[in-house]
C-alpha cells in the first residue's frame, strides 16, 4: 500500500512517519488484504494539530477520517481510530450480504437449458463466444447494495433479486461511466 504524508505548517519527521505507517498498515490490513493507497495530511490550527486520513482500501471505495489533538501523534491516533471504525463497518456491511439464504435456489431457477438448432450452430467463426454460466450467484439486495457489490467484484454488470419487490433486476456500468438499472415490467 502506498502511504503519502503531507504537512501544512507541521514538520513530519521519521518518528512520526513510522508511527503513521505502522498505525495505518495495522488498521487497514485487518479488514482489507490488498489496500491500494492512503494519504495522511497534518495541519496546525492555533494550538491544535489536525490529522486527516484518506484510505483507498479497494476499487471505488474511499474512506476519510479526521482527528484533532494537542500533538500530531494523538491527532493521528484519533483519525486512525475513526478510519478503523469506518473500515470495520464497511467490511461488516459487505459480509452481511454474502450470508443470505436461498441464493443457490434462486441461481438454479435463473439457469435455462441450452438447446441449439442446426442454423444456430453455423455462426461466424470470428464472432465472440457465448458462454453459459451454470453456477450464478444472484444476491438479494437493494439497488444501491447491488451497485456497491458490482464495484467491489470489479464487474461491468450484476444481476440481483431486488429486495423491495422480489423481482430479478440488473445494474450495469454504462459507456459514459454512469450506472444503468434494468427493472423488468411487472406481468399483469
């Protein structure tokens, strides 16, 4: 993990740098195995020192924490405790969605048998392959949770069962970078 330290009217010595690197590494590695980066900014306002910690533990996840104290070490420790709490809550939220029951049954219902005719088999050789995914994990979640899960697993689309209406839905990343949501019409 790349750790960047900056100081505004604060001298960052080797001792403070080691304290910050050790504290951040312990806090982040406890919840995320391969964090990307971290930035720690120190500043001084009057007699107090401010420490602002910005952690990038995984793709599309950025958490910030801040602390104020009479010395830079205590200010960093306060900010690091704030970050550790936010990391724990975020990791717990991610893990809670993995343990939903009935997902295997939902996945089996969503798989359709493959029946090809002779005409379908004469396809252009240069065309991309269509691969049937037989073991699909279709989580039951809200739209925002599905977007979060899609970003965490680094996929361009994810199918899910919407917890508000129990319909199969899909979220995907559009070419313009925004998120699209497909909700099928309710059958009458």
